[in-house]
C-alpha cells in the first residue's frame, strides 16, 4: 500500500495496512513534505554557518555547534517607523513553486503530499518586531500592530 493510499484510508477510518508514520531516516515516511521556495532573485546579505539573514531581513544567530535554528538577533521592524520603507517578500511569484512541483512529479513512491506556508503569523511577528514588542504591541501600539498583521495576513492568503 502506498503512503498516499495509507493516509487516505487512515483519515477515512478504512483500515490501512498500518498506521501512517513520518519518522527521520533511516525509518522513513509515508509523507512527502513540499513547500514554497525563496524568491529566485533574493540573495542574503549575510550567510555563514552561525549567522544568516532570512528573506524578511531578520538576522539569525546560533552558537557554534548548535543544531537548532538559532534566534533572531536583529528585528527589521523593531521600530514601526521602519515599516514605511520595509519591503515584504513576494510570495505570489510562481517560480517559488518550481522545486515543489518537481518533487511532486518525482513522487514515485506515491507518498501523501503535505505542503505548508513558510511562516506562522505569531512567529513572524516576533521575528520582525522582537518577542517583547510582539507581546506588548496590543497595549502600546494597537493601530500599528493591526496594520502590520493585516500586511502579514495578506501575504499568507
């Protein structure tokens, strides 16, 4: 039974041959994870093993030897005055989907395809504004926060 069939049967309670799983190698997975790629014209200004810039202009850092994603150390919208000149990533560019389309077309094992959007609103808000600001903005800057969240939602839909 293929991963695709197994997941469909599990969702519909139609007795798959086993429970679908998604485990790291060497155990394998019934799922194919695909997603949107970076904008083809975007180039990071900083890219080292322990310090890098993401497409949103956030600067990430991690300690040497650290295997986690690290922490954002520079928040491009730490000041709402930066919002007027801030350039949001363009997620509508169809070239961002080329890698996902290729992976799906090469899905010979017929795994169940899972696709996701590359950010959650609360996390991206924290990365852009900083953790403390993201949680105090509803009280201190409600109008600016509403404006920023509207822009983030428009990107996500």
